[in-house]
C-alpha cells in the first residue's frame, strides 16, 4: 500500500457509514504545536515550515467492532492506515497500518510531522501538508447494492490539513520580516528594517507571469504572528483590528502590482500607459492579472457589466496618471476606513 493509487477514494453513498465516520472523528486527537481541535489550520508559509503537527487514533476494538457491525462489516474486513501528503511534492506516504481485528485490545496509530526532521517527505514544506487516518476495506467482498465491496475502498477518513494562507491574496503567501530575513534582504540592497510593515519584492515581470510566481510579499513579524494566532484561535485577537491590518496589506499589494505593471508598459512605450486600448490589449494576455486587480473593485459593488479587463485597465491608467487617486480608490474598495474607529481605540 505504498502508493495513493492503490487505494480507492472515499465513496458515497454507502449505507451505514456515516456513524462510522463520526466514531473515527470522536477518537482522533490533533495537534499543531500543541493541542488543536479543528481539522484545518491555515498559517503563513513560515509557520507551516516550522510547525510540528500530528493526528493520532487511540480506540478500543469493542467500540469499533460495534460501529462496523452497524455498517454491515466485521473487524476482519477493515484495516486502519495513517498517511501523509505533501502539497508541494504531491506525494503520499503511509507510515503505519494495522488490522482492526484485535479483539479486546486497543488500537493506536498516528501520522506526524516534525519540522526539524531533515530528509523527511515534509521537511521544509511551506505550501502545506495533510496528515490523516483512514479506515479501509481490507478484503474484497461479494458485490451488494449500497455496500462497499472493492478492496482498498476508504470507509471513513479523519484529516489534519495544514495550509499556507491563500484566502486573502489569491495564493500570495506572506513571509515574516524576522531579524534574520531583514538582514538577508538588507544584504541584497533592499530598503527594509525593523519598522517595515509591508515589503514587496518583484522577481519577474508582472505582465508576463502569474502573480504568485513573480513576487514575494513580506510583512512585519508581529502581523504575521497575529495572523497565525487568529487562525489557531479566533478569540486570541481583536478581529476588527486584524482585519484593518490585512486590508492595509492588501491595498499595498494591489497598488504595488499596478505600479509595476504600469512601469513595464512604459518600458515598451512612454505613452502606452495612457492609452486605454493598448493597456486593455496588454491585459488580455494575462487574464489572471486582470482578475487579481479587478477583484477588490468588483467586491465593492456597483460595477455593472464591466469586465475584469475594463476594471483592471482603469486601475493601470490611474497607476500611470494619478497614483494618489489609485491608492484612495483601492482603500475605499477594501473598506480600509471602516475599522479605523476600533483600531484607534474608539
């Protein structure tokens, strides 16, 4: 069972398996740098790289046998496997497996990730990973309607998914400006320091690449830590204050990308950034960029039938002709001032 392809996916609907899945969930424990009670953690890429995580199962066979019987199965029909999936490498490995047929005994099985384990599948994994435990059909059975019968079919599955933060910036994962990282950037000639809130470093041409592949986003270490804390425990920080800082960061990103795209247009022709038709034509070659630039404007409402190309064209024209107005426009789209009262302590 060394390859994911040797197992069938979790298939529904099978009669009687819902309670089996509930039973599995009730008996797993999860940890992300300590006890963690949810199936998913979303962190900065740095936090994903440095976290220790584990999912474990500790149950008595009597209870499992009862649930299996309700599902029309017996303990000898089922085995329990743990697995680990790397988001970057797109590989799955199965570190442990056990038969469910252990009358009167406890079953203990786990999958984990230690951040400092060099050479491990998940070492330095910053995009994300999944740890899981599954109940799998160990033997093929005579076909029966609404009953699992193919060996390797997943009957129930409990996961711990750890992902880098993607929701706010369409896959741009911010890196924390730690003292070590600030020193590295300064050695490269970047004007950053302990007081820098947001730094955007372009590594390629915006008009010719996917956003995620041509820039790195760095944020103040305290902001990165606050975002991590909120993901792990939403009650740990004032959400309105964090929302203000994330919105401010998003404004920085949009305006910086628009300015960079505008500069690239000017490199081709000094007057190109003032020509709506020419800007629109350039954006048609990168629909992802147009969608990225248009998203905050579209979410603010009132855009009617305007396309992403039309909205993004307006943004690039503003970047070239009235950058001060561009920033105020994007701040309004993100509602930056709406949380200002709570941020100021009002």
